[in-house]
C-alpha cells in the first residue's frame, strides 16, 4: 500500500525531472483480463482529467475491456476525480454509495478511484475508514502502472492503494483513445509551482514539468496526419511552459513551431496573467492558425484579495494586460475564472470584482464560491465568509457575467464566421461546433459535414450560443 502524504506533496526540490516512456511489461498476460468485461468511467473536473481519461480508456481497451455508459452493467467502475472544490467531493462520495449498493447486488465488480482526490491524504484516509469496499485507488502519477494495479486488484480481496506524492516525472507514449476525431488535447506541461493560496493543484499534480518540445511537435504532426483540425495545448499554467527546462524556449517559441505544422487551429489553456509576455501576443496575432481566444483567470478584482490569494499581480496590472490583448489581437475573445467569498473579501472587495467585470465585459466567465481545501494556506485563514453571503455574491456576479456574455455574442449577429462542426446537435438535422473564438454555433447541416470548417451566417444570438445558416 502506498498512501499519499501531504508533507511530501508540498515539497519542491531541484531534482531533475525524468522523462520516461510508457511500455506494457506484461501485455500478453493482461490482454485477457478484460475479455467479455465492461468498464464504466466517469470524469469530474478539468480538461487535464478528461485527457487522462482518454489515456485510461486506451489502456483498458488494450486489455480487452469494452466501454459502457451504464455503471450498473460494468465489471469495472472508475471515478476520475477532481479536488478543486468540495462539491465534487460530495458527488464522488455519493456515487461511491451507489457503487456499494451495486457491489452488494452483483459479484465481479471492481471499483476504483483515481485523479486528484486520490492524491489527497484526507480523502484516502476517509476511503480506508468508510469506503474500504473499494478495490483500487491510484493517483495522477500512477496511470502508467494501471495494468499491473488492475491485475492485483482483480486477484486480491483487500483494497489496493498506489498514490505517489512526489514531484512527478513526464510520461511519454501513453496510449490514447480520443473522444473526438476532429480536435485533440495535447499536454505541454504537468503540475504547477505557483501555489496560489486557495489551490490544491500544486499538491495533487506535482511540480511544474514541461514536455520536451520535439515530443509535442511530433504528437501534433501525427494528429495532422490523422486528419485532426484543432489542438488544445494543455497545462495548469501554460505561459510558464519551458521555464523548468532552461533552454530559452517558452510558450511563444512553442506556439510558433506548432503553428508551422499544418494544424488548422491551435488554442492553449490555462494562462496565468503573471507570465503573459509581449512576444506571445506578437506570435498569436501574426499566425492565422492560432485562435484569438484567451482564457485569462483574474480570480478577484480587488488587489487586496489578489495579494492574499498569492496571485502576484494587481487589479491594475491585470487590466493593463487585458487592454493590451484587446488592442493587439483582432476580435480576441477573453474568458476568465472568478472566485467569490475568499477569506477577508469585504463588500467593497466584491464590488471591485463587479466593476472589473463591467469594465472587461468578458466573453464568459467560470464563477466559483471559495471552497477551503485541506493543506492549502487559505484553509487556515480565519476571516471566512458565510455561505449565504457567498451564494448571494455568486448570484449577483453571474447576472453581470451573463449580461456581458450576451453582449459579446450580439456582435456576431449578421456576421459570417468559420465553424468547426464537431457533433450532432440535440435538434434533429442540426450540427454544432465552435468558432475560433470559442462561440458555440448551431447550424442545419448534413452529418457528412462533421469535421469540416464551414462558413456560417449568424441569424440568431443567445447568451451561450449562436444559430446560423451555412454559406458557401
Ligand atoms: N475554491 C473555489 N474555486 C477554486 N478554484 C481553484 N481552487 C478553488 C477553491 N479552493 C477555481 C479557480 C481556478 C479554477 C480552475 O477553479 O478560479 O482558476
Ligand atoms: Fe492553482 Fe494558481 Fe497553479 Fe492555477 S496557477 S493551478 S490557480 S496554483
């Protein structure tokens, strides 16, 4: 049993990050493990987790498991979890209750928890105490070991736990079963060293480790060859890409090189305002295939709260960067993340956040009530805000955010935009997809158009989507 340790997870050393290549050690034996068996996997949280799930699915299918979307008919249930806020904890523990019930009714069910919650010492202790009918817990650094772990979990009665709390390595060549045939996630870095005081990610995902640029470019080239149109370069803080490699090669250089592969669209998430350089702005505005879309979390509009959050920029510095992006990148769409109810947030601080939203008129924003995470500095802050005040602030903020999301969409009325059609929409005969500014568009079109980038004339505008007609 290898349990997570918060004190280990906090450590940062100068040890060199190892890049390893994933290989099956015993696939011939393991190939039969999932024969005539089904797996169900549920993913909570961010794009990182979604992409990890794509790796997990591929490993399971190499072991002959087939996917089901009904957990009751599965022989293997995996919950890939998120630790960022308490509400996911509650959902996961609720699901574990249902799994217990299923295991009582049905033999031959293996249940596993992985992802960021598995990295939390408190969660694993709780699992051992109250949910020890689970068969397997594995961490974000242990996905490469999944085949062996499953083999153990299937053959033994007690719960198998393997969660490394170290700084992490870089694992190349994991198999992947991508959800889409048209757009793909590409990790460019793992972990985070920013240690914003509210955030658990630096403890659950390890230290900042950038992938070698050649491996990234090779992956994008392969995707182009397979017919993919769009890549999203993924990392907790992509603007810091390369800083840990000391090769004088950062996100600006990487974007330039990825733009040279013939991929039609490139975007990147998530950006930290602290590391956004003028050079990056130059590269984005001068490449047709880099999407004019930037997710730039502000978190709060009050410099006092930003300081307490450890964000290392002031409201004014954020606004200066915001204006620079708007003035330099044509039609850029900017979205953000905002937390309300951080400890010590006064009514004035909150009003400053509202004022900033009024000023920036974000295309959209993900808004959250502060959730105290064990092990983070903010967990120990005393000046907490009542839940009902948090709720009121969140409601008020959402009203303002929604107002400006509609204002941003209104600008598209009567315009013709390029849309990558990616799925059938709920309405019969319609397809949906995104513009290069990440606006969701619904359009009447034949299924044979899926995967194509088409011109659409916008006829109708809603808060969260646009409707239009195909133009040739
Ligand atoms: N409470 C509330 N929101 C949080 N986020 C991160 N940690 C917390 C927390 N403890 C939000 C931030 C981040 C987004 C992914 O989740 O806004 O940008
Ligand atoms: Fe968390 Fe801050 Fe790192 Fe983002 S930059 S993952 S909010 S610590």
